[in-house]
C-alpha cells in the first residue's frame, strides 16, 4: 500500500497520460493497471479530436497555435517549465507533454511555417532528436469541446433557474442565495478554464 500524496498523484497522472499516448500512437500496447488508476476518461473521440498534429513544413499561425494549446489545457509559463506547460521565446514554442517527465517538444517557426521540431531535454533545453512530426496530446484527460461545454453551461443555467424558483417558492431564500453563488462561481470557472 502506498500512502497517497501529491507526488504519487503526480506520478499516476503522468503514467495515465503516458498510457493514453501509447494507446493512441502505437499498435503494440498492453496496459496493466491497478483499480485505483482506472477512472472514466471521457469520450476518446473528443480527446483524439483535440490532439494537435504538427509537421515540418506545415503552415501554422503562432498565436492560433498558442490558443489551441490553452484550449487543450496547457498553461503558459515562461519561467517554470513542467508537465502540462508551454513556454514561448519569439518564434520558438516549447511544450512539456503531460505524458512525459524527461522530454519536451520544441517547435521552431519561420513566419507561419514550422521550420523544425525537436525533442529536447526540458531542464537544459538541449536538443536530443530532430523530428519530422509530433502530436501534442491534451494536458488533461478532462478536455471538452467548446460547443459541448457551451451546451452544458446553458443547460445548467436553465436548471439553476428552475431550482432557484422552487427554493424561493418554499421561502428558502438563504439556500437559494447559496446555490446561486456556488453555481455561478462554478459556471465562471467552466467558462474560463474549460
């Protein structure tokens, strides 16, 4: 039995991402896991649709690429580079995949064209291998397409209005206020963070 702490959870998260990466990028994969590691991962189709393929010679708008990274839950941090983050230096974007702990991907642009893709050491920034293509997998298993998220938010707002009216009809004003505050906070977080 391993006592759960944030380090173990971080390792489990990385291993789950590594397993997902292997399942979607290789054909010779067998995964053996403890029950505690098996959680619902959402729709495989949605997850796969949000992956970002990148190839040398591909046309790519840098700012649009950065927005897509944020859309698949990567966080920009130009100083502390760790799993699930990316950093930008001019026309160079470095992405630290959620499935890795010892490699990152550097994408070098020349204008709107991918000039080079390299696997790099995330600590030293030293190139290890030149790549012709790479696929950026979402930083979280819990990514949801924007259209689906908007529908869910609208549905929650409709249901919230119904529940608030029920509570007000029962003269439970404190409960109504508390429900509205908590739900609106959650909706703001969903709209902001996904």
